[in-house]
């Protein structure tokens, strides 16, 4: 999946000379946490977050105290070293960038101009959709040998029960000789599938159904 499919295209922005007061109102009105700062060419020159506004001077949120701070331009508190993405970047790559740099959003640019924004919330929502966790079903975790063809073999066994597979995740086991396959299947009762897998010699880690031998 590419970023263009999940990014928000209607982005609320400010210019460097807009005031902190304007930023506060925008954050509160639209229930957002990040605001890209654009120059006259619609290029990203900075970004501010609700935390930036709070850290700038907590007293600006106290009634009638230091109200002059609210009139400072956002360029005095914005982050200027902005990491951006492209609409054709893969969602996995964007997720890695947010994780590695410990940031909450990524402005998306094309031809030097802002075209969208992706937040950590967008990525979490996408993860839920991709894994099928928001749909009725069951999760099955199987420990298999770390060799080619294992995914296909297990999927074939599941398919023989006419059970649809919503998603598949693969992650390494502590022992590098093995890997873990995580299937999300569209059935509320996976017992028959688990029985078939164990009869074929596979180690089912979850669910560990009582009464079914390993």
C-alpha cells in the first residue's frame, strides 16, 4: 500500500508569520496535533505540534497572563528540519521513519509542494485494516521451520477447509531456525483448522485448544 491511499489531503496549514494564538485556535477547533508551516510557494518550511505550543510557554494558557506570547509568530517555535515523504512511498517505509525519528506525523510533498499529511493515528488505522483486526474472525499462530515454501503449505491446509484468510504476518522466532506465521482467518471457530494443522505436524502456538494433541 502506498501513502497516497491513506494520507489526508485536506491539510490545515499556517505561514511562518501567523501567530501562536492562531495556531492554538486551529489546533483546538479541528482537534489536530500538527500544523505544517508553508511559505508563499506552498513549500514546507516548518512544522509545529501541540507540544511545541505548550513547551513554548505554558503560561499562555493561563487567563490574562503573558498574553503577549500569543502574538509571537509561529516561526519562533516551529521545527525547521522537517522530514517529508512522497505520495508513492510505501506505508511500511513511512511507518519506519516515524518510529526511527520518534515523530508523530509526516508531511507529504510532491514537486516541492505539500499535498497531504500522514499521522501515527492514520498508520494505526491502516494496520488494523490490513490485519483484519476490525473484522470478525480468529487468529492462528504457527511455528514453522525458517525455509522457503512454509507459508504456502500452511495456507493450503487452511484453504482446504474453505476458510478465507484475511491477513498474514511473518516474524522471526528467538531461534533463527524457525519463524512464526500469524494468520487472521474469517471464522469464529478455528478448531477444525487447528486439528488439521496439528495432524500435519505443525506446532500451533495460538490458540492452544484443549483436547487437541500437538
